[in-house]
C-alpha cells in the first residue's frame, strides 16, 4: 500500500528542509513515496530506490517519467535491501526512507545510521501499523518488530526522534552531529 498524502507531504517537506541531494528509499512500490521525495529534493538530487521486485521498479520509473522527473534523478536497484544497503556509501545520504519488510526495520535502522550524514534523517512508514503497535495484545511478527523499532529509536542517544500521526504513522529520527566522531 502506497504512502498517503499526509505522509507524502511530510516526506516532501523533510526533503525540502534538508535540501536533500542524496536519498535512499527502501521499498520502491509504484514510485509514490519516491515521487514525493523527489519533489522536495534539490533539482540536482538523486533518489536511490531499492526493491526486491523488478516490476515495482519498472512501475516507479514509469511514475517518475510521467511526472516529468529526469531519468538521471532516480537510480533503481533490484535486490533485497539487506544485500544492497551494505554496498552504499557511508555518511553520504540526507534521508533514508524505509517502507518495506516490517520485520527488517531494525536492520534497516542499523544500515541507515551508517549511511546518513550527521543531521540526516531516517524515516519509517507504518509506525502505527494500523493502530496495532499501541495495543500490547497484538503480538504478530510485524507489530512486534515495529514496536521494537520504536523502543530502539527512543533509547538511542544519537537520535532525535518524532512520531508523526499522519497516515499509518511516520517515525522520523535525526542523526545528531557528534564532534568526536
């Protein structure tokens, strides 16, 4: 399911405020969230979008093309995120947006922290997971994984988090600048 207008607008705003030049998206889908990000990024910005389904990437390229986005502004990589992300450049990205396998969100966070520049932001869609995350009786694998991600982000002193109640919840966390790093 594609990100809704509220979450999309938040991503566009975030990309604009950060004057994003380099963004990683985990979970391409049909290109809806990628288009929101591209519309907020600098005109020379490049979106790197990763999806295990080649068909999703074909649809996304079509979406970007139909919206008038230059082909050189979106780099699509087919493959499993946890195979692709380790090959991307450390500290190079302004935003890492995750909207893929919820059970892998914690692993995406670890990769995002490596990929982000100081001041960069990691974002996770579906942070409320259909209102299941706040209900402790909900113990399915995806709900538990998202709940754990929320705890991880909240307990990490190198992050400044916020949970936006837009769409199905958008969890954002800014990577703080560490003068000793």
